[in-house]
């Protein structure tokens, strides 16, 4: 199966921060005649193997694999255009003499499902050696609680490293 994308200049961001992807309504018609699941699978591979910067967006798009609608397909095409525009960029390892640096962040209840999405990244000497982005099975009651949960997951990974 083949699909074509409009040529576009490189995309600077994956998705607008204010973008809300929601489940398709029952009356929105039949399933789109596009290879949504196949492309999401390819994006998941890219996120795991070479493009950790698309992990959050791919995670969000994966939640709609059973019934994608036009906004989901448009967001998927946007990610592909982003990858096309950034294909010549690369990760560089060993550019600093820092030991281990950890970055942690959480998305507290900004999505329709209200669950936490947390992530962390560990760098050793400037190169990414471990990262994660996951939707959690719980709902935090505050941003402080969400940040503590994210920090706890990052500490577990730090102890393992």
C-alpha cells in the first residue's frame, strides 16, 4: 500500500501544545480508508530505534488505533512531515564532560483521559542513554503529586543505571 504526502517545508514542532485529540464520535461515519495502524507501528519503531523526540506524540496517536478519525490522520501526517524535515539531524554523544544528567517532566491531566503522562531522559557525557514516556494508570490530584510520581520513576531508573 502506498500513500503520498504533500511536500512541505520542515516542520519545527510535532504538535501544537494546545492540540487535543479525542475519540471519534459514533456518528462520524465509517473507518478511514488509510493505513493508520501500519503507519503508527512504523512510527513506534522510529520512536524506539532512532527518534525519541516523537515518543510523546506517537503515544498519543496510538490510543486512537482502533477507530481513527480525520484529525488523528492529519496529526499522523504531521509527524511524518516532521520526520522528513529532520532526517538530516543526528544525536551526538560525548559532547560534554558531565557525569549523569536527568530530565524529568510530566503532563498532568491535559489530555481527555486525565491520566498522567510522564517521561524522563538520562544523559551520560552529553549522550542519551535511557529515556521513557508512558501513560500511567492513575490520575494525580495535583501537579505536585504528578511531579513526585515522575521523580519516583526517574529515581528507580537512576538506581538501575
